[in-house]
């Protein structure tokens, strides 16, 4: 049930290496956040690349243990305090992450909602071994009626509390993006020439390896092949949310880990959403979080949501395999005909900051 959402295009690596006599691409791999991680570093010696990649993996491991949703962590300690109706003394890093998540939740009309950890648990997704039990209707109704939201959180310096004891935070759709930004900071501090960091369905690019950009592929959510390729520029991130990584089948229906907080149900109209973000200090975080509202609102509302969030580069593949994309996304890819059908276009997001 678990697959990579998209992969760096390995076929390009020989070309990259051939472009320079001294520089090469070195890859360091690991397994963190329940997924495969790959750090591709261009330029230094193999020994230097291993050291730099190891530093990134250590940071990923720190974040994994700090924000784990069901094993003892700083996040579970916060959730326990909220359940008791008590304030929690967090650190500045956690507060900043909570505030940014709250801002996205507000802008998306709570279609991005990390406060629904109890619903995620009820569906069985807070587990390394996903089973096909699913949540009971009465339990779903009770948890939806409790209306846990990021807006329930209150901040006094680094002290965090909640007006609503039903809030249980789960950063499964946010922490990987933050990890990408931290990886970029570490690698820039090490003065790498170029790098591509891939965490499951999200990646960030630094610089350019020789005279060719980093290339990534957007995979077909129902098969191993790619539906498009895209070149990533410096400080750009790409994020994919899909129904094929963490899911179970029951009664012939696919239940993926992305849940609509408004209904408490899993989303079954979308197979994947991919967005590209750029600029600033947090393109990775935005590539992870901003894909979720588009997934939740589905084929009928994704275009309006992309405009609402200022996303001009987005692609949605619905459950029938039809491709929907913004013009700016189509211009970035070699994809133009979808799965034998014309791509359904969404007008580009107008105005605001390019993300």
C-alpha cells in the first residue's frame, strides 16, 4: 500500500555527472517519517556528501520524534495537556509551527485541519500497521460535532492551551514540509553547490547541478509510471498528497488517510494533488500543507481553493484518472494530454504572493 509519490528522474543522473569532470551527484538514503528519504548532493567529495546527508537525516530523526502523533513525543505531551484542560509550555519552534498551521487552517476555511487527530485515530491511521476496520458512524458524528479546530488554540508566549478539549494535533500533513525547509537551511550552511531533498511525496531543490536543473516526476497514482516531469529551480518545493500511500480497502471502497473534517469521512473523489511553491524561508512547509485543502474540496472546488490560497502551480488527478491543472503548472511540465484526454484547466490564481 505504500509507494513513493514521485521520484527524482534517475535517467538524468548520468547526464548531470557527464557535464562536469570533477563534480558529481552523491545520494544519501534513509527511512524517516514512515517513508523513504533521499538527499542528493552535487559537487563535494563522496565523504563530504555523506557527512552533509547524515546531518540532514539526524535533523529529520529529531523532528520525527518531536512531532510523532502516537508515540511519546513533545506533540503527544501537548495533546495530553489539552485533553486535561491544562496549558503546555512548548518551545519557540513548536509555537511557530502551530501558528503557521493555524494561519493556513483559517485561510483554507478549516479544510486544512491538523486538530482532528481523534478522527484520524478513529479511522485507524495513527498506526504503522493500517487495518481495514474504519471508524463507526456514531463515533464519527460525535467527533465532528465536537468541532476541533486550530482556532481553538491560545498562545501566551510559548504557553499553549485550547478552548476545546477535543483538539488532538496531528502533523502528518505538515511536518515533512517543515523538515524540507530545515534540510535546506542545513545544506546552505554547509555551502553545498546544489542539492535535492526528497521526503516521500515532497522535495525541495537548492541550486542547480551543472548546466541542467533538478528533474522530478509526478507519478500516476494508479501505477508506477509518471504522468509528467518538471524541472525544479533553486528554493522551489514540490508536494504531492495522494490516496495511495496510507489507505485501506473496505467493501470495494478506498479509504485514504486524508479526512474531511467537515464530515469526518475519508476523501474518495481525488487520487492525488501536486503543487509547486517557491520563495521565502518556508517553500517546503507550504508545499506540504497547501496541497491538503485542494485534496479535501475535490474536483468541483479545487480551482477556487487554489485561487483562494494564491496557488498558481497545481495539478489534481481525480479518482477516475482525469487530470486537472492550472496553466502555469502545465507550462512547467511535459504533460499536456493527461491519460489520453485533454487536461481540464483551471484559471491561474490571480494576484498576491507567488507561492
